[in-house]
C-alpha cells in the first residue's frame, strides 16, 4: 500500500458522501421514479428491484415484506428478492415468513457467508421460544449448504458465538474462563479464515485491544452474548454498588458516540461532516458549532470517567466488515465510527482522568444480552425507588408490572428520529438538545442512592454522569426500553422484535 493510500481513501469517502446526498435528494423529490420507469422498459427485473430499494429508503420504518415476497414469486430464480424478503420479515417480526423464506434459501444453491445474518436473526427467534434444537438444526443446515463454498470459514467466524453457545460449553464457564477461551478461539479463527490484509489487520487490532484491557482492568465482560455468567457478574457489580450506596455509571459506546471522539489522523477531516450527519439522523437538524462543542465535551467526559464502559467487541466489527474484500471500515458512517472507537480504546488511559482507577469494560450490547438471557428480573425484582429516563410515558407501568420494581420517578425525554416513528403518543416538537439542561436539573434531585435506568441515546451518556454525580447508580440501557414495549427500533441482529 502506497504512502498516499489513506488520503486517497479519505478523498473517495468525501466523493461518495456527496453522491449519496444527491441520490437521497433525488429520491426525496420523487425524481428517481422516472429513472425506474425508464429502466423497467428494457429490464423489468432490475426496475422492480430499484423500485423496492427506493421504497425502503423513502419509508424506512414501514414493513415491506409483502413487496419483496411478491417480487420473489414473480422471479423465483432471483435470490436477491428472496433475501430482501427475509430481511424485511425479520425486521418486522414476521417470524413465519422469515422462516419460510430461509427454508427456500437453504434449499437452493448460492448460499454465501453473508447469509449468516439471517441465521443469527432466526437463531434469536428460536432462542426466545426455548427451542435450542431448532437453533442447532438451522446452523447444521446452513453449513451443509455452504459445504463447497470458499467462504465457509468466514461464516463460521461470523457465527462463532452462537455456534459455541449451542454446541459448546461456553455458557457454563465462569466470566474469566469464558473470556480467555473465546479470546484464544477467535484469534485462531481470524488467522485461518481472513485472507485480505485490511480486515485481518483490523480484527487483530480488536483482539489485541481486548487482551490489553483484560490485562489492565479489574474485570472485562466481552462475551455476554454467549455467557450468562458474565451477565450475572455485571448484575452482582450493580447490586454491590446499590447495597453500599456507592455512585456508579455504566455507559455504552456505539458507532454514534464517535460524534464526540477523535478520528484516526487519516480520517480526521471527515469527523466534522460525520458529526453533522449523525445529528441529522438523531434530531433532523445540525447543532450550532458552540452547542456541538459543548455537548461533545459533556458526552466524552461522561464516557471516559464512567465506572463501566461498554464497547463494540469483535463480533460487532465482524458484522460490519466484508472479510473477503480489502475492507478498511472507512467507507461509511458506521464503519468510521467503529474505527474511531477502536482507536480511542487503544489509548483509553490518555482520555481518562489522572489517578482514576481502571474501569470495568463490557460489550456495548450488554443491555440486550441481559434481556436475551432473561436477567433483568434478577437486576430489578423488588428494587425500590427506581428512576427511569426515556421517551416512553407508559414505561413506568410496564416496569412495575413486569419486574415488581417501584418506580420513584419517570423523566420523559423528547424522542429522537429513530424512536419517534414507533411511538403511539404525539412526539414532542422539541429535541433533547433544546431541553437538556432542564432534564439534567430534574435528574439531579431524583438520583441519590437510586437505580437510574437511562434510554437517552447520545446525550443520555451525559445524563448518566449527572445521575452518578448526584449519588445515583446509573445504567445506560438504551433501546431495551423500546424492545420491552414492542418497538422494533434496532437491528434483528441485536434483538428481534416481539
């Protein structure tokens, strides 16, 4: 790779960003309809596919399963339509249609490692039913279909967690033994299966960073997706803080939190534009320079001063990477966010205050793993004076009914643009940045000695810091509130909708 390669890649990203903005603008104005009509005149199959893609962009929160199922019936030999139908069915929680589509995909030639996403989504469906035999059968059929494929090892790498959960003894090990075993296994699998230099180097960096954290920190819980013992270890940590009246904050860093993190040098010129794009996704507008700077400082300080920090683990990078291509994870917003987190985690001590003890590190998907292992009842049962921070007015009733916890206060936030389309009540016209200080002031008076559960997105990280500074035990549980209330606001690779 030449010296100028990183700068050239960054320049291509800028160009793609501009082209994408033009294309989205054309879709918004309805101009793409004429293009689709013209294409359909000489290629009906291609025209139908483009029509479906535009539909999913313009109405991204709708259920498009029926469109793709009809398209698949019209062109049964085109597996692209079938795959789109499975994807939409899993997003919408239409499990019967997803299973039927997957059965058709498994029965036909042409399976690829990328289809492992559907295996993961359906495995979670079977898990929720308690059907472990169904998970094992699905995995066996999938790998039978991949028998002669060169990317079989890539699929095994992407599914390594679910495979070892259902065919190994990982879930029976204690928290430390689980990490040590999974770390060794993952390092071997990366070396054997990833031939392209860019994804192999990135994954090796992730594994190395996790090993570094394990050596320096009192506790790491990176395998909560496959280890109930690690989830229980986190619950015991929280209970100990509650019993001792010790303030505590757990904060998760997803790719969106890269809005307040420094990028690697060769990507640094893209950081400002990426931050503004994230603001448009969250709130439909960009912040002023002064407001962005202030909120970036607040969130960054909240992350690096937290007692427990959830970060993307290797499985999250594997989801985004294309291991068979020379993928640097710098082509899109999510990938650059993940790279920024990896860069900062590798240097986390430089961001943490001098003299502060090392934090506990966990998977950033811990909040979802607690739900998957059905551990929230153990965390919340019988707890008194719980404080909820969310955009859901009916959440307090749910928590009291399901968990028997006593809700002392429910602080209601304006929803962001991710959750707003799923809400039944009328959305607040304001955005969280507009009222952030008022919410923080309310939280200061309601947190002391209490368990504070927060679903507040990017700015919710700082609210957790406010709660801890006021004596609270604050947990960033994010989208699990949406899931409890039956809202599919996140990928089926995290939690399937009910």
